[in-house]
């Protein structure tokens, strides 16, 4: 009897064959359910990703970077759109690269020969930009033929265009491709651009915006569907305190002076005395910000880095130099505040004076200035008068303590600290003290150190931006302001998302009468026949000024040693009812009076409405 015959159901009861088929069916269903659970639940995301990888690609739409404008809304930096293709090497499958290259080669006007070289150069990176700055027409053609490759990303990007190149580069800065650390820390897409210096860097989070994303899905029938998974959000608009016309003329006048006299470099800053708004800030030598936004070559970059004149350095905020006699008005505040000298009382300057058993201290060139008081001491820049002030501090408070009472006032000016300007890379200055001399030179403090300190030499150092802030405080009632470059930031709806306000960092705590003494001395430097800034007397603006020169030397990065004197002039002028403070610094530019024509010529242009040939 066959097995089936044995299992045949009886007419009376239980069917064994039915039980057999039920058991087999349950087993099969169990296996199917188990596999389905594994496919969809345990490994669902993985399998879905693997399935979709063969059918979709991603297009990154870079958010338009916010524009940068001067105070009068003239565009300083804006965007020009371009297109690029990148390749994620980790998603390449066998044969994909050859097919991708073949498809690129079929597009008329495109070359694929250097793509393999780019891939070779980019070894170690996950993502490589294989085509950049291609036309919209080429870009659209490539989307059609490469959309099925998950390893390909289509990029709609922007080139940053700087309208005033080297004139504004140290203020505006530049953008560059984000490095791996920036990509990770900022949550950026590969090949994103980010602010690297200047305003572009300091306010990058406002300017950058947020990128959009489009998914391209290629169906089996060859049709292409697109889905926008994230919309791009344009960056905000940044409005500066800078007046680009002032910037242009101040830069050109400074540049001409430096080139004509073949000196090392320099900077100039003009700031509203009452508010801290920086209206112009220039540094020379400079560079063109467009070099970086358009992809600077290694040779060009190395030439900037290796140049001993450091064109990338913003001298206005990042150079430490002895201020020379421009420091004397600051010392005068300490003398008046501590009632060390009577500003009306004369002191006789014989040209040179023995200050201890072995050292003699002299006026510039050993000139005999005769009777000088605080007014003429400032106006004619008397070294001996201010050395006398230093010795009077020692006499009143003791040799070891005299300098500390001066430091009390230089601290009020912020000497030795950063101003807080809204730029990266600012450095502090330094005030000379017995402790500093002991630490750096391993010797005691001498009376000569005191005399050098009060005339802004020796171990004293400042930045140009610090000096313009200090001078402003002498004319605005004693308020040491924080300088700033950005007026406001607006989103695309015109709403203000950030705004700068005037901020007082320190107070000099001098009476109006005491401040007036110093202002009168600085005014006398312009009007006195022996005043060090008398060049300005014939120019409108009611100038008050103080010149300075400071001996210096340094070893350059090419090994050359350079010696000379830094040339300074600081002061104030008025225009349309507003008081402006200024500083001009020429690195190894000679005596202080040589910097005076720069600000004089600028203000002459200002009052002539910048007519052709005004300087």
C-alpha cells in the first residue's frame, strides 16, 4: 500500500493529509515572514539605501552668501553663480568611473582628461570636485546623464566678487574652501566656502546662510524625478561703518607715499571720536581678495606668504610698534591726574641732559628748545620735558613706584589689551614696567627706562587702532570707546538681526579742564611755528595732532635685518560737524612729520569733495 493510501482520510474522522499540508504551509509562511522581518525590520534601512543608491543622486544648492555694503549701501562684496560636479569616491562602484568619464566626454565643450589627475591628487579625501566653473548648459546636460550615479553630486555655487580688491581687503577679508575641521565643526557640506579673514570671517555665521538640497531619482524607464528636501536660506546683508570713497582715497594717498619714498609699509585709520565707528581703515602693502575667492594657485599663495613685507598682515590691528612721541599726550594725562607738574610752569630744555652718572638724554637731533611747558612740550615734542615729568613721578612716589602711577593711567587707555574691534587677528600692545624689564632683559629698572617709556620708546608697544582709540578719548570727554566696523546686519526680509552700538570700555576720569590742556597742546602742534604738525595749519578741519618717531629694527623672514624709525601722526579733525580721530603709521618711514601730509592731503580732498587732482 502506498503511503498516500495509508494517509487517505477516513470517511468518519480526522484527515491526516490535510494536517500534512497545513504543517508544510505554516513552515513556508514562517520562513517567508522571517525573511521579510530580516529584510524590512532588521536590515531595512541598509537594504533600502543599497537599492536607492543605484537610482538617485544629490544636488547641493549653495545658499547665496550675504552681501557686504559700505555705510552708503555701495556693494563691496557680492556673488556670481557657477556650477560644479563632485565625486564621492566611497560610493563609486566597479566600472562607474569609466562610465562617468565617458558620459562627461560626450558633452560638447567639456574635457575629461584631467579628472583622473584630480582624483589622484585628491587621494585620501572622500569627495573631490572633478569639474568646476562649468556653464549652466553643461551642468543641465550632466544632470541628465549622470543622475543615476549616487557617487555624483551636482553643485550650484557662487564666486565671491570683491568690487574694491586690494583697497578693502584687510577689512573685508576673503572666503575659502572649508577644511575638514571646519566642515566637521560647522556642519558644512564638502567643498563649502567659509570666511577666512576680515569681516567675512568674523561675521561668517550671518553671511553664510544655509544650503539647499535636491534629490534626483532616475526611474527604470529612464525618467527623472526631482525632490527638494531642503530649501536654501540666503545669508544676511552686512552694512559696514566704512565709507568706501574715504577708504579709496586714504588708501591711494598712503600707497603713493610708501611707494614714492620706498619705505616698508604702513596703515591709516579714521574713526568717529564719539562713537567708535571706523570710517576708513587701510593697510599697505595689500592683496586682492578676489585671488582667494577665485581659487588662488600655490605659486601665488606662496608669494604672498613669503613676501617679507607681509601683504596679508593688517597692520592697523596686528602690528606692535613703539608709538614714539604720540605717546606723550597719554603721559600728560597721568601727570595732570596725579598733579605731578603744573602745566603752566616752564622747564628749560638745553638739548641734552645727564640723567644719571653714565647716561645722557637728548631732544631729537639734540635741539635746544629753551623754555617749554606742557603746551609747548606737546607741540614741539620735547623729550626732556617729558623725561622731567617721569623724574617728578619718581620724586613724588619713589623710584620703584613712580612708573606704577603712570601705568594706572595707561591702563585706562587700554594699553596692553585689545580694543575689541570686530576683526580676527587683533593683538595687544605692551607697557614697560620694572617687572617686564626684569622678566625679559634680566636687569633692574633705571631712570633711563622711565625716560624712554614716557616718550613712547623702549619696551612700549601699541597698534595703530589702539592709538586712534586713545586719541579719540582725549577729545570726546575721556571715554575710551570700542571701535567697530559693522553697523548692522539684516536678513532677506529687511529685519535687523544684529546691530552694533557705541560701547565705552574705560574712562580716563579727567576733568574737562585737564583734557583741554592736552587738546590745546595738540592744537598748538599745528598752529605753532615750531609745531611738529604745522603742515596741517593751512588745511580746513581745525586739526589737533601729535607726531612721533620711534627707533626700531627687526629681522625679516628672509633673514634681512632692517633698521630705522617708525613714523607716526595721530590727531583729530572736524567735518560736517563731526569730530574724527585719525592715525597714520609708516613702518620704517622716518621722522613723524613725514606722515603728516598723508592725513593733510586726505582732508584737503575731503573738503573739496574728492575732486580730481585733490592730492
